[in-house]
């Protein structure tokens, strides 16, 4: 028989905003002590009046609880409940102190005042016009977002993103969603096709709706771009969308055509891209030396922005190659002798050739592994240009890479985004074709991680007379974003390439450098002797729990004690995957508990299944141009303000504010994926290598991880897994036509 519990929510012990599951402590009628209520509800706030229908149970761990089949909430109607309600963090700017002042003034009429006459708040001591406006906006925002949450919940959808939906669509949110629920997956970051599809079906949209088919096509293309593909074969696209929706192939092809007609997608092929002079299939392995099977490149479907970006890169490269050279005639023999004297070094033959090529050509690629002298060549080229009073700019994709380039060259390097001067006011870059960079030479470091979209934006801003030197390690992982620009530049043979292979004597003494080159040759790297002064170690451990224990001990005790490095600032754990026991998510939980466990007096906030505490190491997960923080940037949480619902992260000495509703842009960063570490270098790197990561155990992944460490690299796991990674070089190819566009006349 169903029972009922009613009362005021004293505190919320746990609440998962995605599925609504909650654990509430309730001051219930007829009960002296607080009652624990467990169940599901999308919105609940401390101080609210709750009615729960269900039954009493005895939990083995937590004792007696009321298990609710249904939970209904209503705004509080007593002054005490309203004070708790407003002071719970519901409204920005109102903490417990101001909440009590407001309720003391307006008693049980407080919520009506906020709804209808917020200007009356001026009667409360300490509340001025600016604060009233802030409270009014926040109250309206939470009221409207709660309507959206109720609407979504009524159709079986749990979401933690109602505020973002409201900010995007405004007061017309529910009407817009009803008209086409699939727009959510396109417009709202964090809402995927599955969520939008579930809502659409509950709203009664036909399963063969053109909206549904088009959304599925967009989704498959978007997922393909997340996997690095610029375009995607039409046959695979149809198969993916059909599997997702069970809409017959004819309906999917109609959707593709409709999207093509409205200019959302573009169809292209290698024949078209190369001017009809190539076969519709990538070259066979005999021609390239590549052991991978060729990709079919006929009838690729592109999302329009990716198509334009790839076309833009190709056109910009060709235009720059044809443009005038800024350098006057140079006696290279004398110039190189002068450089050797100025820099106090003796250049190797391969380095001399690379410098001559870079000075003679408008465009140049310099690639090679650690210790092969890429930085030396860059410094030499810079010296030649500066000696002729020419202007040189340096950039890299990430802040850490730019900082490292600055340190190695002695000249300021900027991130690509800062070099192009992103302006939130105009929602774009100030530098471009109409306002080019003031440079005679541009050096782009860590080019392997620059995707096709960012490369297009960068090249549009390079003036016609400027030289460009692309520097990178082509054996590392390709960019997180779509494309493999550095590989395509090299494979097209349209840009001179200096491939450095000789490891110089000083670098060759590093165990890290030797390990990286061993992996690249398909050999298991040798570990430095235990207890010695080496910088590369392999620690064997077979069970995942054993690996976690060793990593925890290394990060918290052994590395700081032996090497004098800071656990937060200097040590980075890199994992091949996000999920699994040894994945990023679980390692972050383990390391947060070990390094920043929280407790009395430590501010924290729980959002989107994450708990953030003051002092936590965090990573930005998407480009946010308004905040000027970008995917992969690492910072530290310096402040959490529950009243203002604001969390502050310091990135390289710059404080950046996050509304609590935007915290899905952040994740803990005690551990991060090897992919996310691209372009960064850390004093110490610890990498789990285990068969749990079977599908990700690839040579270029382990190679990239090892090359992220500057003073220390430690692999922890099984030799069998390391052997598998080192011997797996069949890396995933990416669908792109850039190589053929570059080769076309």
C-alpha cells in the first residue's frame, strides 16, 4: 500500500540532474527527526515543500528511508521555508544573509514581490539598483528554465541544460522545441541526437520525419568530424543514419539532397578535387609504402564549414607559394657560417640543407622527433630574417606550446587564437584576408595538432609576400579536430620538407629521447635502471588496482620527493582512454581524493556528475572565445562563490569566471587523455599502459605520450600491453581531400 510523506526539504544530499535521481533530507510532518527520501525529480531546492508517494524501506548501509515512486515539489509558503529556499543558491547575489533580510521585510509575500515588483527590494538594507537588476534577471532566468525543465520532464527527458536552452532560445524556447526538437542537438552544446530524438518521438513526430532523417545525417557527419574526418563517404553516411533511425535508405538520401539544396552539406570526390586526373581511390600501398588499405574517396559528403576550410587551406597554400619572396638575395654559405658563430653551434649537414630550403622557399615543413634539432633550425631561420630587418611572428596551437616556443627561441610566441586577435564583440577574428598579419615570416609550431578549420583561419591572415615555416612531428597523433593537415602537406609533395632523423649527441643522452625513437622504430623502449638518475622508467604492474595504487603513490609521494616536483603543477597523468578503470574519469576521481579531498572549510560545487573544489586542477573541454579559453587549457580553481553561483579558474595567471550552469565545459585535469595533451609538455608524465586500453594501444599514441615529458616519463602497466602498442602502427586514416586539392594544378 502506497504511503505519503510531506514536509520541507532541509538539504539535498545528492541530485543527478541528468536522470533526476535524488537523496533528500526532509523535515516531514509527524516525524521528530529528519527523514531520508530517495526518488526522482528534475527540480528540487532546499526550502521547497515536497510531497512524496511511496513506501518505507530499510537500506543495509543507510538504514530506514522513504523510497518515493513520485515526488512533487512546490515553492515554500512559510517565511522560514522561503528564507532557506532563496538562500540555497537559487538566485545569484542572494546568499543566506540577504535571503533572511528580504524575508524579514516581506514575510510570506516575498516570492510575489520577486515575481511582480522586484523594485520593492530597494527597501532592504544593502540592496541597490544594480543588485536588484541582477536578482531580477536571475529570478526570471531560473523561473523560465524551470518551465523548460518541467516541459522536458513531462516528456521523459532529464536535462541539466535547461538554463543553456533558455539562454539560447529565450521565452520562445518551448514553442521552438515543439516545432523541431532536433534543433537542440544542433544548437545546444551537450545535447546529443539521442536526447533530441527521444524528445521528438515523445512529442509525436513521425519516425520517418524529414527532420529526423536530416538530424541523423548531421549527427553522423558531426561524429565523423569528431573522429578526425573532414568528409565522409556517402555510402557509410547512409548506413550510419539508417542504423540510427531505421529510416529506409531512400529517406536518408532524400535528407542528404535536401541538406545539399539548402547548402548545409557538400558532395565532392577525389576526381573533382584533383581536376579529374586521379583515380577515385587513394594510392595503393606499393606507391606510398603505407601498409594500410586505401581509402575510397569517391562521393564524400562534407559539412559546409569543413568543406570551405579544406578548400581554403588548399587555395591559401597555392597562393602563398606563388607570391613574392620577402628576402633579398642571401649568400647562404656565409649566412650559415655567421649563424654557427652567433649561436655557438656546429650545424649538421641535414640542418644546413633545411635552413637553405627554408630561406629559398616561401613555404617549408620541418619535421622530426625529439632531439633532432627542429628548434635549432627555427632559431637559425629567424636570425637570417631579423638580420635583414624583416618581421617575424611565432605561434602554436596551445598556450603551453606557445610558452615553450618562446623559451626555446627567445622571442614572443602566441597561441594561434591570440595571434589572430579573437574579438568576442564581433564573434570572430580581427585578423584575416582584409586585415592580414604584419609579418614577413610566420613560424607555426606543433603543426601536427592544427586542424583544418584553424589552419584555414590562420592562412587567410598571412599576407601574400610572407614565408611560412610549418614545424611539427608528423609521427605524433593527428589533430583532435578534423583533418591531418601536416601529413597532407608532406604527402602532397607540393611543399619542401626537411625530415630530420639524426638525434644529436646531447639529446641522445636522454632516456626519454631514446625511448621515443625506439617506439617510433617499433621497438620496446628500454627503462633506466631503478634508483639511478635516468628520466624514463617502466614500472610493471598487472592488475588495474595495482596500477592505480602505484600511480597514486608516484604522483603524491615518490616524484615530489625524489625529483622535487609539485604534484599539481608539474606532474601530469596521461591515459589512452577516458572510460575504464584506468581511464581519465576514474583516475581523476582517485587523484582528486588523494590530492584535494575536501572537507571542512573547503568550498565545492557539484554539477554534471562532477565535484569541483577550491584548489582543483581543471581542463577546458571546448573552445570558448568569449572567455578566451580553449580546448585543452589547464588551470586551477581559485574561488567558488555559492551566492553568486560562480566558480573562478586561474589560467596562466588570468582569472576566468564560470557560471555554475557552464561547468560542463570543465573537467578535472589530474589526469587527461593523451589526445588532449597534444602540444603540451610537462616536467613529469605518468602513463598507464594496460590491456584495458586494447583498442587504443597504438604506436603513435604511446609515442605522443612519451614525448610530452620533459624531465621524467614513467609508464606503469604490463609489458605485454606495451609490446602490443609499440607493434601496432596501423593508425586510423582520415577521410579528406586536402592532399589531392594541393596536388591539383
